[in-house]
C-alpha cells in the first residue's frame, strides 16, 4: 500500500470549475498511479459564501468526471463545519504552549494601523502588541498564531523547485476570529495533520499561504507534506481563465456534449505531458502520470483543441459506453431511444463525423422521431423536380430487403432509368428521410431507418410520420 495521501479541497461557493477540476485530476492521478488515497474535503468555513447547492454541484461534477474518492472513516466527504470541536481543541493546545495568544485589538484599530503603515511605505502587518499581554480584558478576543521572528522558510516544491520565504514576512496571523470561527489557513493544516496528508497539490495562487501553513504544521508537531503548486490556466489572451473565455463550469461541458474522459484528457494536458502523445485513455493517464512531468509555465486553454480531443474520444469510444451519455441529449429532442440495437448502429454510423454528443444527438434524432425537422438546405433540395425521383425510389424499394447490396442495386436501376448519377438520386432521398443534406452513406441511413419509415418519408416529405420502426 502506497504512503501517498492527497486531497482535493474546494470551497463550495459555486460549480466545479475547470481550474478546480484539473487540480482534482492531478491529485487523483497521483494517488491512483501509486495506489494511494484520494480524499474529498469540503472547505466550507466561510458560511457567508458556502452553500449546500454548491456542495452538491461539486459532488455532481466529480461524479460525472469519474474522479472517485476514498472514504475518510465513516464519512464519504469531509466537511470543515463538522470539525469545529477539533479546531478549537488544537487552538487550546497552541495557547497552552504559548504558540498562540489572545488579541484584543478592535477592527477599527487594526485598520487605522494598516493605513499608517501603508502611508509610511511599510508592509501592513500586525505589530504583535498583544503577544505578551498578561491582562484579560472583558472584551472579544481573536486568537493569533505566534509566528517565527527570523530565519527562512524553504519549500521544495514538486513543480516550482526550491522556493525560499523570509520567515519574518509572516506576521502573527489570526487562527480563530473573535466570533469563534476558525480561519482558512488553520483549518487546512489541522485537517491535513488529522488526515495524514503526504502531498498538497494545488494551484499556485495558494503559494503565498505556504509559509504560514508550514509554521502551523511544525507547531502541531506534524511533518510538512510535499507541496506542488500548479501554474494557472489562462485564456488565449493570457488573462486568468474566466467566463469570457467560454465555459468554466464542468457541468456546462457535460451539457454541451463533451465526454468526461475527453475533458480529463484535455485537462491533463494543461500543464502535463508524456512524450508527444495527445490522446489518452483514463487507464493510460493513470499509468503514465508523474508530477515530475508537470510543467512550470501557465497553461493556455484552447476550446478548439478541447473540441478536437472530444471528437477523437467519440470516434474510438465503445457505443455501449456512449449510449447512457447520449441519452440525455436525445431526450431534449424528444427521443426515447429504447431500441438499443438501432441506437448502437446509429452511433457507429455517426461517431466519425460528430464532435460532440449534442451534434450526434441532432443527427441521430431523425432515426427515432415520427416527425422530423427540416433544415433550409434540405427544403431547397426537395423541389418539384425532385418528387418523381422520390416516387421512383419508393417504388424500387417497396419489396426488396433493406440491406446494402439490394439497396445499391435499386438506386442504380433508378439512376439508369432517369438518366441520373447516384449522387443525384441520393441527394433528394437523403433530404426527404433525414431532413438534412449531410448524413452517413445513404444505404446505411436507409438500413437504420427501416422499410416503413423510409417509405412513409419518401411518400410524404415534410409531413408527420406515423408508422412504426
């Protein structure tokens, strides 16, 4: 059993976004590659911004991506709001050892001192005036950590290499607010200690928290975990990724027809590489992942590249795996595709030309609906001159088997009789039976539609189709 124990620790203030999903993925891959443990911890101490709806959205996103997590004791997930007794017990320990102290400074006093420091060109840090107080005023008190006064704090970062902080850059920061709620940096460390976390892999926007947290690990008598700070994900304009660059929530990609494995593949390649390989199965990602191959430069999010990766995964996916993923997109179009055999044939026929499941569903709907929509190009194709072609094809198909060779022979006969090429015969037929001018091969289309639907649509283009499959 591996000693690697990692966690993904989102704050539940909204959906699982792309940056968070990549952080979760890298932690998950590190644990699964080495047979370690991957925990999900909900950091919800900010009660003003944390919601149960956001927690469920995060869990939903993780489940859709297939990033399964290990249980911590009896709990499926760890929620910080369930652990306040533990935090207060650890604060009591630090107070008893003189590693923390009560601070009675009021908020307006602290703000005035901050402004004075800034006006004097000094960093706005707490001056430690309550550290050695022996009195105990009858007033609200916060608890501050007694930070180190000198020396260096060295981080051997798995991504950035050696990072050195001056210890005195960390002031005596608050670990328990005067209202009794513990602060982020303190809760994170207590949880890591309790869960015996070995590696902390997170975004590099957390790097400045690291010197505070290292001092807390030491004060709590716990070895410092190995840190790895992932470079940010940027848009094409090299600004921090946001909604203006496209979808940022994982669920939006699900709704737009992306495969979870394709999104994981793309996210893995945002900052990690294995030789020149671009397309990875989930199993290959687990096998080949290494923190040593994570790059140090910011990753650029490219929606077109993601769309290409998604198309590659659709092409090679087992139709049986695509069916449950495609079903919700079909349902939005009014299709209940309970004919698994036909749906499998449709998927095989469409997967080479579908970039998303939304595109595949739009192309597949005509094989299941009684009434089909017609796009403008299809309507333009169904001219009065096309009607004799439809009638001739319908007559030729009436009594033949609906398989490739008999269908091909019937179309050839119609073409010879009317003096038309195969494409000239197939074009109006395709428009009449699919409502589109682009589809798989016409014989494959007719096989998937079946005799009754084909003949009805040839007889009554644009009209509702009422026959069975």
